């Protein structure tokens, strides 16, 4: 029995050895866990305390970040070596690959920002609203608070779209104008009036866009800044002497031959409410001044926008990812301008216009810079 109860010497040794190894494993586990835990807490607390100055809607504010883990920037590796990512006045040019959306979402979430999206749907352009709003619900500022401001002459015909939580639609009645140029240009006046009257109370940023568009991919808080403009896809990477700026020195929109930074599209601009107020008010006043002198700038409100942004430098510039043309046009334009390789994501696209349909009962005879007939300067070059 004793023999049976007793343990052979070699067996006794192996039991001690196993116990010893188990103890070591436990100790390593315990100390290793604590070490890693401390390290990650340290990392998190450092991130929680991280502070980065950004220009905000209401003056400079600290960018407070908490518990966001992201790849460290590599000082030896340019985020996008194939495209310019900074203007000469050090404003970022926003391209896919230049920003970390989780980091930015976290920051703007913590600021609880509300973004106003203004869009005009007058006369026949009301037909674009359904596609515009439906795709905005999928791609525009998802996870943030959004107010759609739909300006229209027919409030009853605005489609009722089911909106996600935190998003609402405000329908605002505006008058229509006989000439499409006036419909387009008067947007500046309307946005300036409403900025002063209500937008400043309701939103932090305004994004002002055309309605004949659809969202095809993410358009988020990476676009937000005090004042931003978007590069027109038709004039990217061509000499500024070819930009279709207004050249008549009598016009308030005139830009001299050797002047200019970029050619910005009027279909996508924005910023903080005070900055958008200043921009739209200045453009409207310039348009009125021209009108008093019987002048109309070659590309209407777009010419005035370009003049304003030349003398009031935007704090961010959106790449042509944010303003592309429809599939067929897009491929054509992009190949022609070398955009196909540099545009990694087509985010916001213009829709094909059936202009003969739109123009039939428009009434006014249109000549010269008529839209949608292929006479746009970039389409024939
Ligand atoms: C109608 C005919 C010709 C040109 C513009 C219009 C038009 C424009 C209109 O009847 N109703 C209207 O609401 N608009 C607004 O102005 C839309 O928001 C439109 O997106 C914006 C600019 O006009 P677009 O989109 O025709 O200008 P482009 O530069 O994109 O051709
Ligand atoms: Mn348009």
C-alpha cells in the first residue's frame, strides 16, 4: 500500500517541475498583462490629452481626442505623392488618402456640429431632389447632425424622404426668375439673407451645392473648414491663362490674365456660417453692381465666386473627387485631364441633363453661354 501511496522519485521531480513551470507561466502572464495594460493606458491617456489647433466655425478651438487608435503619420512618406495636397497659403487640398476619417469624425462628434446643406430646386429642377436627397442620406455626413435647406418655388412638390436620426429637412419658399442665369445667381442673395436670419442659430457649417447631382461615395466632415471651395474638374491641371474667369475689367468679377489660383466650381462651396455669409453677400453685391452697369459675368455666380476666393483664400480646397461628371463624361474628362489615375473615389457627380426637355417651356431664348449644349469651354478643348 505504502508503495502504492508513495510516489516514485522521478515522478515527484516531474510534478515539482510542472508546478514550477505553471507558476512561472502565471507570473509572466500576470506581469505581462499589467505591463501591456499600463502601456496601452498610457497611450490612451496621451491620446486623450492630445490637442491640435483647428480653425473652427466659432474661432480657433482645441481638437480634443479620446481613445482613437490610428496609424502614426510617417514623416518620410508623403500621403499622396501624385497630387498637390497643400495650397501656397498652406490650406489642405482634400484627396482620398490624405485624412483619417475616424479621427475627424471623433473630433466633430465631440463638438456636436450641425451641418446645413443648402440646395435650390426651382422650376423643373425639382425633379432632381429625390435622387439628391436619397443619396445624401447614404453618403453625406453620416453620423452627424444635418439640416437640409431646400429652397424651392413649389414647396408642395418637394418629395418627402424618410430621414435618418439627427437629420431634418427645412423647405423654404423662394421666388422663381424668368432667366436661368438669375435663378442661379440669386442663390447668393438667398443664402446670405438666410445665413443672417436663421442659419447662424441652427448650424455651425454650411455646404452649398447644385441639385442636379448625386452622391456616389463618402462626403463627410473632412470637407469642413472656415471657408472651402472645390476644384472644377474641367480645369484641373491646366494653366491659369485657360481658366474661364471673367476678363472684362469693367466687371466686378474680373481677374487679370496673370492672376488666379484655381478655377473653383459654383456647384460646391461652404464654410462656417459667418464666412458663407460674407462670401454670398459680397458675391450678391458684386452681381448687383454689374447688373447696374449692364454687365453679366461670363459664368455668372461662378465668376464672382472665383473672384471672391482669389482675394479671400479658402482654408480648405476640395479635390475633383468632390465634383465629378456623370459616368461617360467622367471617364472622358478624367482621361483627358489625367484625372482617372488621381481620382481614387468619385464622391459627388453631376447628372446628365436632358436640356431640351428642361428648356422647352423655359420661355426665354438662350444664346451665347447656353448651358448643356456642349458649348462649355472645357468640353470642346
Ligand atoms: C435651368 C435652366 C438652365 C440652367 C439652370 C436652370 C435652373 C437651375 C433651374 O431651372 N432651377 C434651379 O433650381 N436651378 C438651380 O441652379 C439648381 O440648384 C442648379 O443645380 C443650379 C445651377 O444650375 P445648373 O445646375 O444648371 O448649372 P451647371 O453649371 O451645373 O450647368
Ligand atoms: Mn449643376
